[in-house]
C-alpha cells in the first residue's frame, strides 16, 4: 500500500510538472521564487521574534525602555509568566506560518486556498496509513518518554504536581494544536503545492530540508524522525491535495507525547 501511494503520487505529480514546464520553459517561475522567499522570510522572523528576549533587546535599542521593562516583567515575573511566554512564542509561529502565505496566495497569486491543502475532499482517503503511523509511533514515544531529554522538553507547559489542568494547561494545549494546523499549512500546503509545478514529486524533499531544521535543538531522535515524517506527510499532501491528514497525525502524536511525559513524571 505504501509503495503504491508513493509510486502513484510520483507518476501523477511528475506528469503534471512536465506539462507545466513544457508550456513555460522560457519563463521565469515567479511563483516558485515568491514561495521560497516567503518561506525564508517567515522562518527568519520566527527565529528571532519568537524569543521574547530579542524583543526586549530591540525595544531597548530603540529607547522604548519602559515598554521593554513592562514586557520583560510580563514574561518573567508575573504569576502566569510561563504561560505568557508560551502564548507569545506560539502566537508568533502561528501568525507567520499563516498570514504571509495566505496574503501571497490570495492577493498575489489570486488563487484559492483549497488548492494549497485546505480542502477536505479526499483528505482521509488513505486513513490506513494514518493508523500504521500511529502504531509505529506510539511504542517509540513510550520508549523515549523515559529519557531525561524527553521529560525536560515535554510537555512545553511545565505543569506541577497538584496543579489543575484548567485553565492554563488546557489553554496551552489548544494553542499547541492550532500551531500544528499552521505548520502543516506552511510546509505541506504552501511550500509543497506552491512549488510542485516546478519541482513535481521532489517538492516534498525541498520542503523536508527546512522542516527538519526547525527541529534543531530538540532531542535527536525527534529531529531524525522529522525527516521521515516530513517526507511521508508531504507525499500524502501531494497525493490527496489536503493537509488534514497531517494535522490529525501531528495532533495525535503530540497528545501521546504529552500524556507519556506526564505519566513518566508521575503527574497522571
């Protein structure tokens, strides 16, 4: 089944790419250029502005010292500072994964967002592969959840023993899941479907490079797994023309990781 999915997607995407190239072989593909620049821009902004300390430094550089102090106090000294830091971080990620690509698609390309993976039509046709991926991932998560590096990283909101899950932890988890939608749209939607006419099947592998790199700093097994996940989810998006399978897989694995981490820490 997996071999058939990959081969069918390869043949169909390469055929469509060849037709597009034959009709525009002497034209500069502005669409691919804008997609690549848009991706580079969003990832650069996220890298710097998602760290509140960079914003504090920037405010001080422009002599907004009182604003810098207020922002730093909010991020570090308030009762819910941990939640505020996470909400700020994930909000920057969601915004720049979604807004620049949407603006480019709608106002520059003048195309439908459904053509960039948001369609539900046929989204879960290959649900059996989703089940297989979960069957493979859950034992691996259970194994690695016992390691110190895993428990130091997950869950992102460091809930303490005896602390209520509501509202802070629930607020964080909702935003965390929405971030996966934004991430899937950015990589498996905007990047894959924005470059497939030029790169065909290999748009998946072009996308996998920056997708792997955003995992730098996480436990090594997760970074290596991101390469495999990036390829598989990219092919599924290319085949189904939808990102929703990837969203479902990402959220399911994230829940499993957080639950396992909480269980290993004795909180559940």
